[in-house]
C-alpha cells in the first residue's frame, strides 16, 4: 500500500514543479525578451517619401518630443562645415545619414524616446498620412487583448457548472492572450477557453460518468477532440514563440487543475470520514444525457460570445494595425547594436577600447563625435602630417618695454576623461548621440537583419481568425438542428 502513495505523491511534486516552471516562463519569456533594439528608444519605420516635418509637428502636438530624425543631421555637422571640416579625419556625413535613411529598402527611421506615450491621435495621424509604418513595442503586455480575454473568461465562468475546474484550466490562457500580441494569439486563447468550457460540461457536474459513458459522450461529440488542435495550430500561425508559450499555458492549465482536484479529493475524503453515512455518488442513467449536455441557453450564450469576441477583436486589431510595413519573411535591415565596450561609462580607457573593437564597417558612433570635437580644436595648431596626439599645448611669448621676451603657459588641450565628459555633456540634442549615450557605454552599430512580428495583423491573420470563429458557430447549429 505504501508504494502507490509514494507514486501519487511523486505526481503531486511533478505537478507543482510544472505549475511553477511553466508559469514563470509564460511571464518571464515575454517580459525578458528585449522588445526594442535600443535601450530607452523605440524605432518608427516609415516610407522614404513621407513628410517628415509634418510627422514631427504632429508628434510634438501630442506631447511626443525628443524624436531623433534626419532633421537632426544638419545640427550635428553645421559647426564643422562652417569651419570647412568636411573630409578626413572628420565623420563622413553620408555615412552618418544611414542612421536614418535606408535607400535599398526605401525606408527611413525615427527614434522615439520610450518614455513618450504614443497617443491615439498620433497613431491615427500616421495611419492617415503614411502608406505604411511600424513602431517597435516597448511592452509585451496588451491591455486590449487582456480585457477581451478576461471578459470572455468571466462570461464562460458564470455559465459553467464546474467553476472551480474551469478557473484553474482556463485562466492561464487569459495571461497568454495578454502577453502575446496578435490577432491569432487572442483568437487561439478565446477558442481554447471556449473548448475548456465545453469539456467541463462534457465531464459533468453533479452526476458522475462511468468510463464507458464518458467515452461514448466524446465519440458522439468529436468536436471536443478537434477544437484543441485547431487552437494549437492557430497559435503556431501567430509565431513560433506563441506556440511555445501556448504549450506552457497548457502545462499550467493541466498541472493547476490536477492540484486543485487533489486538494478537493483530500478535503472531501476527510469530510466523508467524519460522517456516519458517506456521500452518495449519483451516476447518469438516461442514455440521452450521455450524448447531450450543457443547458441549451447557456451553450448559446457562451458560444455566441466566443463567436462575437473572435470576430470583433480580429476586426478591431486588423483595422488598427493594417498599415503595418510588409517585408519578405518579416525581415528588415536596420541599424542595430553590434559590439559594446566591456565595461560601462564613458572614460578615456573606454574610448580606447572602442577604437580597438571597431572593424571599420560600422556606422558613426559616439566616439566619432568625440574625435570630431578634438580634431576641430587641435588641427589649427598642429601639422597635418603629425599623428593624432592626446595632449597639445601652446606657449605664449610676450615682449616687455625693455625688449625682454617672457614665456607664459598658454592653451593646453588634454584628451582625457574630463574632455570626453565635456563633449558628451555639450552634445547637440536631440541627436543620434543621445541614443548612443543612453546605452550606458560605448557601442558600435551597423546594418543587420532582424525579424519583426509584421504578420500579426495582416489579412491572412484576419482570415484565419474569422475561419476559427466558425467553430462555436458549428456548435450552435448542431444544437439547433439536433433532434
């Protein structure tokens, strides 16, 4: 007798571990994944021909300031150009422009501070005044999807007889819908919650089923088995990470429900031992009750809500984000962090390390601004054929009335921590140097490919969501035409 108890206890441990592990990953994976490429900034992708000044004006009217755009290029080079410093060893202006202009893909970039909220009015302005656009998400959490999933969960919970089991089985998918953006992520969450409500009623409430009766009920209602696979496939269509997190949600659902059932069993068993007469377990006797289940009115309400929320949310998300930029295999080429100095801060030591890690193919970085400022100061006092120096001093000579020549300490330039700190402090703002400084250390950047979730709100996603809405409609029709 001891061995089975150990085995059951082992299942309890496994269920508890799966619950904690899966819940941690369901929340941690979306939260830990870097949603923006650059710290403290999110990139706005726009077509090349867009009216950039108009967009900047609209952003400012909505309280979105500090945007770094190609309009800042002239401020970066104006002082150098006035002094005629346009060639080597100064920064190449055309190369610097590539931070904002991608001629090959006909895209321009703006960098918006992450602490600036993208208002509905500004988002609407972009929709009406651009052919397409895309803004990096600075948070994996979607309040709209969370609210839709929570409302449907509440409706299903209210009309489900096995509320305790439905809560433990379905609520993980509310979290899944909240942390996975996209039409199909939300549709799959609603569909699986609807399926779980269906399953809860199939298992039964107060009346118990024999194994043969339960198998007969499932065989006469094959959609019970079909729906979970549909929800899984829809999650895969959203993205690979959506599929993985959907599986984690299933793991939470199964382990949490198992633990709740085990606790209920022990509580009921303890109560039963204190009774003179044990609780009577009633079994289904009417053959019709095996095939037909769930109060018809309740079934209609929950099924209609599932149909409505899938269609409504899919249409809402599609028309909100249908101008998302399109790209082959959802891959865009853009300025990305490449290599960073091994320690934080902006010191002379860090600057020297930056020079060592450069390969020569990168975009101009914060070190270029420092070098430009240094060269602009010392070039008038040095010979062009001399190698760069870290200290330049000039002594002044004066002649008094008696003709005595006196040497005095003159101008001194030191390329040290203080000089670097001064250049960074007095940089032009807004500028790409603001973005580079916010990374907390010297860092290089170059063009590289990156996949973005560009297909989460496209026509194909809308079509799949609308097709999935047929599932609850089928249940309604089956009950209507059932004899």
